[in-house]
C-alpha cells in the first residue's frame, strides 16, 4: 500500500505524472523512518528535519503539515497492511507539485508515504564481514544542500554500483577538501582510544538522525570523548574501530579497510545505549 496525499492505493494502482518535479529535477526531499509499536521512532527529530529541509528548498509548507497530521498519515498506511509486522521502514517523500522547468510555477507540495516490513524492532549488531573502500570518482561540495536528504543522490547511486562491482559492502565519500564525510548510506564514526570522532556538518555530511542521537549519548557518557572534526583518509588505518550509522540499521561496524581489520567492542556498547534510547523514545 502507498499513501499519496492522504489516499491509500495498492502499489500497482499508484502512479505519478511524467512531469513530476521530483522525478524530472530531483525537486523533492525525503525522510526514512523506523516504525515500531504503532509509532514512528525519533519522530520529533524526523519531523523538524523534514520541515527544515522544505524551508531550505523554499517549498510552501501547508498549514495542516503538523507533526500529528503526518504521524497519523503514517499510522493509517501501516495499519492497512495485511500483516502486523513488528517493525516497518517508512519513507515520506515531499515534492514540489507544479508545472515549470527549472523555475517552478508555484511552491505547493504533495507527498507520498510508502512502507516495508522489517524483521526486528531493535537494532542488532552485524557480526559478519563488512569491508569498505574510498569512492574518489566524484567529490561532494560541502554546503547546506549536501546535508539534506533530497532526490539528488547520483553520487550515492554510482558509488553503490562501484562498491557492488568490486565486492565492497560500502564506500566512504569525500568532499572537495578530500576529507571523509560519510558512507553511501549513513554517517561515519571513528574510534581511537576513548575518543569517538565524526565529521562536522560544515564538511558536508548528512544531518543524520542516529548521528544526532549518538552524539547526545556520547556527550553524556563519562567513558567517551566526542570530537566533531574533519577526518582524513589517513586516519582510517590508525583507528581502533569504524562504524556507520543510519536510522534503519542503527550501528554497522566496519571490519576491514584495505589491509587494516577492526574490532567492534565499543560499537557493541554504543548499540546497547542506542537501543535504550530507542525504547524510551
């Protein structure tokens, strides 16, 4: 089932016009949300990130786009599924709904909400092999737009194809200053001693929800020191642990980068703390 502007459709019934601006120009933003126990997880953070993204792209935010309205739209969609799964992956896409070429005729918006079943409500540590490489074919220009979740993800798509063709589980993206900013599908964290380091937003990384939650956890913990600072590719070989974060998988430990292999001891501890935050949300 798919929710398009408040109406539920079967997948095969859903359609959008060929001049849809999200399709034609990538003129859209989206949120990927984990849905547990009949509610979206970390919903407040997702909602305000979506609203901020719409403002930055100068979309007209409808008066009825309240947290309660959009949450109810998600719940209605999930409840229409025939199976009562333990968890869902929900995606909200908001696109500028108007005619025009690069210049839109208006800033009015429409939305699509879709969902897929997940097998677990809590985050689980991946104990398997997870190898990464740098993707250096295209660099990200660090600016406010690069921190948003928009439909302009050509670098992520091409990088994912590169990873698949070369048998890597993921790749890390670099900005025009040659600093590492993120993975293809999430934020990157580096652990050295008791310091947990992640790139700052000014470097051009995605303003990730789990990134935000982990920063809160690490900042309050007496066991770790947080560093939001640029990461050089040379630091990867010296790290004790590396991991990727996103809202669906939580924390994904990296086990290998080139000749260096990594443990996941602190990753596992942070995952326990993240799951506690997930339960309390």
